């Protein structure tokens, strides 16, 4: 068995959850926060039989879209005193989805 950890955008999470459930996958949804944007995203945990990993990844790929987002980045400004910061907008491309596929040693329900 494999554990897929899928970090997706909040906008895609409801549709993705429905599609995965329709496909007969067991899913746990967690509300998470990205370290860079410090904005909410969604992490899904899927315990999947090895032969269905590709199918799950295909569903995730088909639902999760990449989006561009403008975010304020900060940097120190030379010439200013006391380590002052300036904020300027930076465009980042987020997603479709960030996936980790791990091997599960044991899957128990006790
Ligand atoms: P965030 O950390 O909020 O990152 C959002 C997006 O900002 C990233 O999209 C990427 O395009 C950009 N970004 C991240 N770090 C950057 C940096 N140091 N400089 C410039 N741009 C940067 P994605 O790559 O699609 O990642 C979406 C979310 O997936 C991330 O949200 C984070 O929650 C998670 N993630 C991505 N890579 C990860 C990793 N190696 N380990 C754990 N979580 C990860």
C-alpha cells in the first residue's frame, strides 16, 4: 500500500474530494497553510493500493489547475537604517498539486 499526500489549492479541494470518493478512494482532508505564501491550502491523505496510485494521480491531475498569484515579498533596503524592509509584489505560479507518494509499512484499523 502507498500513502499519497496531496497538497492542493482550496479552490480545487471540494471537486477533487468528490471525484476521489466517486472513484472509491479513502480520503482524509486537512486544512493546512503553505510556508511561502502563508495562505490556506488543503492537504489530502489517501491510502491507496499500489496498483491504483496512477489512477489517483490522474484524477488529481485532471482537477487541480495551476494558477498565478501576486504576493507581497519583502527585502531589506540598502540605505535605510535599522534593517527596514520594503514590500514589492511578486508573481508566483501555484499548483496544480504537490504530491508525495510514500510506502506504507502497515495499514491497520483496530
Ligand atoms: P506555499 O509554500 O505557500 O507556496 C506557494 C507557491 O509559492 C509555490 O507553489 C511556489 O510556486 C511558490 N514558492 C514557494 N516557495 C518559494 C520560494 N522560496 N521562492 C519563490 N517562490 C516560491 P507550489 O510549488 O505549487 O506549492 C504549493 C504548496 O505546496 C506550498 O505552498 C506548500 O504548502 C506545498 N509544498 C510545495 N513544495 C513542498 C515541499 N517540498 N514540502 C512540503 N510542502 C511543499
